[in-house]
């Protein structure tokens, strides 16, 4: 009932009530646009660890349909052959052999130096945590995976992520049930690496498009296409060097012809991954 | 505007965009059509201006949470250019499919470029050939986009043959 100033009471329908409410909360288009723009800028300049929660919440809420869609996508992709990568099993063995060769090289160095250091063998002391891939953003401005893995397993930023016996990236964010993996091809990724048997450390930075770049390496070093690129050991995160990619192209740097411009490609098909393994060194009991 | 239908529709499209669309990706750059961009243009053309502003920002926000990007960059870009397109539609009719394709291509290119610049402003690194990816995505969306207008109109119960400028 609506009570008017002259004392009359009139019945009111819900539709009329709705129209009245709309008139009361009417906002001009200009104001609406300003509010939304303001909200956008707040989101843009808010700390990333806060805004990441939205992306994690989306991945958690729609984990099941996203996984189904991704499986269908992977299934269809298995019919398409990609140049450079033969089949997954073969590349897995090749990477395994590459890792063994690297270990053999390390052993030889040990013998040459006649040290009696304790032998470190692969990932013997590490916890290997398998995790399913929820979403993958590859090929755009960023190369990242969101994986389903609980924080209680001991996940932390900076831990290396392995698949098909090769390093594919590092953990960049950890949430309660999910974690974000920054692939080494992401432009924000920087990983210390070594090429073949050269005993020189260089930083490899992602360049998108399923590749990464190594710069600041003098042309006096003999680099060949196909040379293995190994992620350097990092105390607390990786106790042994592991293969991360191979040299795809090696040309003179356009700005400085005394340096190499090296492009590195992954040794496994990152786009087809549906599960990965997180390496946790020195696991807590 | 049927907002519940809109919310369900956007969520379904976002999940499809984030998971299933890899099937139709082309080239080594993994270029896929942007369904959210197509919907942005659809709502800007077939809704009144106020609804178009709300839908533009809402689509931008879901693009932000589903695509690995600097949060907020897509919201601002989609909102800005969706609103501009809605106002433009009051002056220039975008009824025929070639015009709709052109609208998708131009809007997609501008949105991609602005989102990239905003991401740079936030300090995020970008790939070397980002503009190829942006133009490729806009072109791919422009080719397939107008064909998706009909199912979108059916779901949203919008009559596409009735022409009006709000």
C-alpha cells in the first residue's frame, strides 16, 4: 500500500515497485562508465598477489569443465603432428639419455679433479609431486600453466617443474589448491643455464612463441644447432643440472656481432601436457 | 536485457575460450578466435547503450580472469572500446555481416593493443611479435564472429532482424 499526503492508501503491484526502484537507482551512462573505469584501474594497479586470487578462483570453480575441454583439445591435437617433435615417448627417451649423458659428464669432471665429494645422483633426495594441468596459456603474451596441487605438499615459489625428464619452468605463485607455473618460454622467466659442455653460466630469458633466448655469449664459443641447454643447479631447488631445451637457431647478434643470438626450443611438447611433476628439494618430513 | 541468461552465457563461453578453443588454433603462434570479443561486439550492436556499457565491462572482467594477463587491462580495454562501439552504433548502423566483421577486427585490434600497453604499464614483459598475435586474433575473430551472432541472439532472445538505434 502507498500512503499519499492526503491520507489515501492505494494498492501497489510488484511491477510498479520495480519501476519505482529503477527510477530511484537510476545512474547516468557517464557515471556508470566512470565507475567501471575506476574499478578497472583499481584492478590494474592492485597488487598481483591479490588479483591472482580471481584467476585461481575461476580455475578452481570451473576445474571440471576446464579439464574436460582441455582433454578433448589434447585428444584432437594428438592427430596433428608437429614438426621438430616426433612422438612423446621418443622425446622422453631422448631427454632421459641427455640427462644421463650430462650426469656422465659430471662424473668425469669429478674423476679428473680427483675429489672425493659425495656423489649426487639425479633427484634422489627430492620429493616429486605429480600435478594435473588445469589451464594452459601458451602462445599469447604469457606462457603459464595453472596446476592442481595442494600447498600442503610443500610447494613454494621458485621450485622447478619437470615433465618428460626435462625442466619446463618454475612455480611462480602458490594458492591453497592451485599453483601457477611460469614456463621458461614466458618473457618474465629468467633461468641460469649452460649450453652443451661449455662451462659458462648464462641467463636464458623467455621470448614467447614456445622459445627462449640466450644472449651475452661470445662468438668465440662453438655453439651448434641441436646442442643441449641445461638448467644449472640451484641450491635448495635443483641439485643437479637437467636438460631444459635445445639450441634451435644460433646467429650473430644484430646489435653486437661479437655475441651470439641463441634461440632455445623446449625438448618436450608443452602444449600437449596434461600433468607435470614439481621437484621439491630437501622435503620437510 | 536478461541478465541471468547473460551471466550463464558468458560463463559457458569463457570456459570454452579457456579450454576447448585450442582445437581451432592456427599457426605456430597458436592464434585462436576470441569469442569474448565477438560477444562484446554483439552486445554493443544489439543492446541499448546502458546495457552495452555494463556488458562490455563484464566481458572484460571475465577475459581478465580467464586469460593469463595483467588483471584489469582487459576490463579497461573491453569496457572502453565496447562503450565506444555502442555509441558509434547510434550514428553508423552495423547490420551487414561484412560491417560486423570489420567492427570485430578493428575493435579486437584496438583492445589487444591497449591491453598490451596497459600490461607494459604494469611492468609485465611481452613477447616479441605481440602485434602479429593481436592482429591474427582480431582477423580470426572477424572471420568467425558474425556466424556466432545468430546462436547468441537465440540464447539471449534478442531479435536481430529488428533494427533500432538506442
